[in-house]
C-alpha cells in the first residue's frame, strides 16, 4: 500500500514536470523540468516506468514523454535492449494504438515513430529463423479492417515506416542504412505501394458516398496520398537527391514494379483523384504524378513508353482544360513541376508523336503566357515553366521527327510574355511598394539563363521586339532627362525598364552558344550591343549627378555575356557584330 502511494506520487510529479516542459513560458522552470526528465530517461528502471506512464498517465504530455523515452532506449547503440524486450515493446505499441484510436495526435505520432524505429533497427533480427520485424503489412491489417480512425493509424504506420527507412540515421553506419533500405525496397515497398493504390481506388469507387467534409475521411485520404508519395519518393538506388536538382530527378523504379506502370489505371487513378478531391488535398496528388512522370526511361520499351507518355499528356491536357484548381498556389506549383518533367524525362521527338500534341503545346503556351503575365503569383514556380521551354527550345536543332513541333509559333509568345511582363512590373512595384525581383540576383540570373535559350529560338522575332522596346524606353528616358519638369518617379520607371532590357539583351547574346549562329543573327546582336553602349554613354555622363545601382549591375552582366561570346580567348573569328560596332563607332543617338 505504501509503495503504491509513493508510485502514484511519483507519477503525479512526472506529469507536473511534463506540463512544465511543454507549456510553461518561464525559461528557468522549463530548464529545471528538462533536467529532471533527463534524469528520469537515464534511470535504470526507465523502461518499466514508461509502460506504467502509458497505462496510468492522465495527461497527453506524460504519454508523449513515455513514447519519446522508449524511442531513445530502442535507438541507443551502447547497451542495446535485448531482442525479446524490443519485440514486447513493438507488440505493446501496436496493441496500445489499436485500443486507443483517439489519442492526442502528437502522442499517436510519437508512438508510430517508436514502432518505426524498432522495426527499422531490428530489420535483420531473427528469432527461430524468422525475421520478426518484417511482417509490417500483417501488423497493420487489423487497423485497416476496423474504423476510419483505425485505418488512419494503420496507413500512417506504413507511411512513417517508409519515410523512416528511407532516411539515413547519423547515429548508425550508412552501410547498415543502405542494407536495410535495399532489403525493405525488395521485400515490402511494392506491396505497400500496391496497397495504397488499392485503397485509393476504393476511395474513387465510393464516389458520392465519400464525405471529405468529415474530418476523419479527409484525414484518411490525406494519409493515403502521403503513403503513395513516400513510396514513389523512395531513394531506390541510394543516391539521395537534393532540392537544387529537382528538375533533373529521375525516379529509379525497380523493374519488379513494371506491372504497376504498364497498367494505365495507376496513372489514371491519380488524375481522377485530382479532379474529384478538394484543393487542400490535390497538391499531394500532383506530387505523386510528378514522381510517376519521372520514372526511368529504361523501365519501358519504345512502344510502352509512347503509350505511357500518351496517357500522361492526356491527363495534363485535361487539367489545362479545367484549370480552376490551379488558382491554389500549391496546386499551381506542383503542376508547373509536372510540366517541367514532361521534357526532362522525354524527348521532343517523342512528344510530337503524341496524338494530342498540337493542342497540348498550345494549352501549355497559353498557360505559360498567363502565368508570366501574373508575375506576382507564385514567382518561385516560374522556374519550372521556363525550364520546360528552355529544354524544348534547346531540342529544336536535334529533333528528327517529321511531325511539326510548333515551337516556332509558341516560343516567341513565351519570350514576349516574359519580357513585357517584367517591364510592366516596374511601375506596379514602385507604385505599390512591392519587393523588387531585381534585388534577388540569384533568381534573376536563373531566369535569364533559361530565357537565353528560349529567346534564341526564332531570334529574329526576339531581336525585333527588344529593339522596339529598347528604343521606346531609351527615347522616353532621354526626353525625361532633357526636360526641366520631369518627375523623379517617371525617370525611375524608365531606368527600371531599361535595367530589365539590358539584362535580357545580355542574356540572349549569351544564348548564342546554344544554337548555330548565322551572320544575320550576329548582326542582330550588334544592333542590340550598339544600343546598350549608347545608353552607357548617357548614364556615365550622369554619374556625377545621379546613378542607378541596378542599371549599373545590369551593364556589368551585359558586358560579361558580351565578352564571353565576342571577345574571349576562345573566339576565333571576327563576327558581324564586331564589324557592325566598328562601323557604328560614330553612332550618335540612343535610337534610330
């Protein structure tokens, strides 16, 4: 009796410490609580006390403490827990979750994390010739056959386990991680992906009976989509990619998965889901489609790849024809990524052979032009659209298909939309005090690198547009400087427009390396260079009175590109552009 009183008092003290750790705003109190709980974690009887906390604890914080402590115990490399104890903990956690489906979300998550850690670290542990931690689908079957809340727990277990095994653990050797990850990939991952797709098909089949306004049903669908995405995002061959190489990523789907991708119903499933679920969930669907669109080319033979690409393009066409959900920034961003994958993983010669290619390329061009015109909406997504058009334009000299690619029609539209939208943004940014994209040098340079290739496709149209716009802005700028009653804001607007034009002219001159250039195109470069040099003469004459830092930086960027193309050590011939500059040495006006 006395021991029970002491134990209850001890638990009450632990719950107070947990509340102080997670709720108090006083630093000193929190530090004291943290110190006491560290001592609890390191105590010899921590394991038994954690179980008692889970059984008797009256607060969610004490349950969280128990789950966190158990995770630390099963993860330690020195003095690890015996196999029998880890099996008991695994079974206890599964039973605890099955009998308490309505725990606080953070407690459920911590317990699932504990299960995932035990399973991963014990993946190669045997008991009587049985790999006791590998029956993961059997472990969650009872959850999937019960209530919606139980289904959510079961799916989350599989999702978290997939994510846990996919991530390297710094406290354990990388070789052990890869061995576990490879074994899990070969023995369980495809079954988990198939299970997630089958459950998603059941969701689609339920149709009108599905109520996504219901929090539980909404949560179950979200967890199913996360599970599918974690499967498709798995590091199949141990070459973890980083965010910077996103647009180059190829998903190295194992050959044993071929059946899932040869069956068009898998691809169709995610397109159908996109059109049937609310915008709060559809970004996850598009993320899955991005991965599916990126499966390695060698998974298919030529005929199979053409069929797969045809279904993919049809799905993209359907989204572009019904773009309402793309007003959501997350949907828009993921869809832009999906469009970029069309070219990063497939050749232009393959795309033009798709039955609906002419209509699709028209829709993509219209979508791109509209996106560029609304430059303030999701600016980070523009990278993917420009990447698509850059790759398309760069492929033009090499495409051998007899079918028309139509890029001579649409790339000038994209180039014009980019240039005019940047110029139009100057006045709006100054008027509304918005953040100026010119201040983000990295973003500007990235977009200019992409535009340099796009703009050289149908270069005559690009050059004519730049000459026209430059002459207009330069003439207006010169008149404003000569006038005695010009407003500062009008001068600043023209300097902003000229800054963009100088950057863009430098970029398209630098894009000369992407295409075989003709004498006529070199002469066009010369026309552009003459205008920038004359502008520089004017701005240099004003440096004593007023200078524009952004415009000066644009000049530096322009000269770097000009030097690289026409003056560098590797330049062998005297180009038409240089001859034109020599002939224009006495050129006296900003525009002619």
